[in-house]
C-alpha cells in the first residue's frame, strides 16, 4: 500500500486547513503534544510544519506535498512543483498582502523614498528583491515578531503581512505600497509528482479541496411549483447553470432543485413563496465539483 505524506501548516492556518480537509472528506485529529496528527485515511500521513519552512521539507522529499503561502515558497527559493492554489485564511477568503508600511506622519510616500533607510520584516529575501527591482538601496533586517512596534524606534519602514489592514491602522501605521500578494499553495516534491500513484492521489485531493472551497457560501434549494407558476419561478431563480426541473407524480406539478449563494436566500425564499413555491428546503453543501 502506498502512503502520501502531507505537510499541514502549524499556527494561524492550522485550524482553517484542518477544517477545509474535513469539508473535503478527511478528518485530521491533532494534539498540542504531537506534530503527527491522525488522518482517517490509511494512505495518508500528516505532519505539522511551520509554513515558513514547508517548502524546504517538500524540496528534500520529507513530505510529498504541503500547504503553505506562496510568499514563503518564494522566500525559500526552492525547486518544487506548485500544484494548485487555494484562497482561504484565518480571517478572510482574500489573498493576504505583504505591504510596505510607515508611520502615519512619515514623509515617505513610495518605495523610492527608502534610499538609505532601514526596513524590518520577516520576508527578508523577497523584500530585498523588491527593493532591487525598484533600484533602491536600503538595509533590510529580520524581524522576530512584533514588527509594527519597530517604527520609529528601530527603522523607518516595515514590510508586514495583512489581510484587513486593521492591525497596522491600530498601530498608527500607513500602507505605502503592496510588495506581494500571497495565497495558500499546494506544493509537491518533484519525484513524488512523477510517481503515478502519488500523483493520482494528489490530483484527487486537489479536486476535493477545491470542491470544498467552491461550496463555501453556497447552499442548495429544493421546492415544488405548479406548472402555471413555473415560468415566473425560472425568471427569478439564479443558479450556476439552469435549475434541475423534474415532473412530480401529481400532474401539473414540478420539483425544482438549484444551487445559489447563501446570502441571497433571505430575500429570495419569501419571493419564491409568494409566486407559489411549496415545500422549500435550504440545505448546506460540503463540496461542489465543477
């Protein structure tokens, strides 16, 4: 029996990643005492790893695949296969941004104003590359956390990651430019990707994880409608394609099924009821496979 070794990001992305796997059909049970969580698939072994180092483990073949931000994959400068990207995070479902930030009252207005200045960041190599692309010479130092507080005591600017910008504003900092956008990336060891069994397992997993993400924020709707009101219902009923329409055993009635964004249900369901829809059922979705 083959085994696929998977790296799960430890830390802020851990809970959301395990939740995504759950929706995809895989239960991962972790413990604060162990870096080796249990998976309810005997063909999968998991290990919790820091996302900053995930790509290093994938390049060496310690794991076959791992999930980590594209920012850290780029930072590590490794030779791995980028299999897929998944936009999810601990706060929003938008890409995270690494931004150049300065004090609210700073005179710095662009990256070009950083000539000769000091910048603190965890993303050292990528920040250096960003400065080089813009022809700017500045000192880049590694930040061991609490990056926002280093302005103005240790530096004139920082490069820090943000999803909403709330933390930066709370610390009286102003975003100047976006250095990089990052999403969660599935990366694979090159030899593992060439192995037929492992590649098939990886492709299946990718499809199920993508399906779980696509299902987020969507629900299914079922209802019955009389033939006389069918056209009115079709006019107002959104769906990914066309709704499924089936004849009921009772002549002159139809069963309708569709999938829609959850947030519109609160307005749509009363409208459906007013045009004669009956037996309306709203249900959650785990996966949507295109």
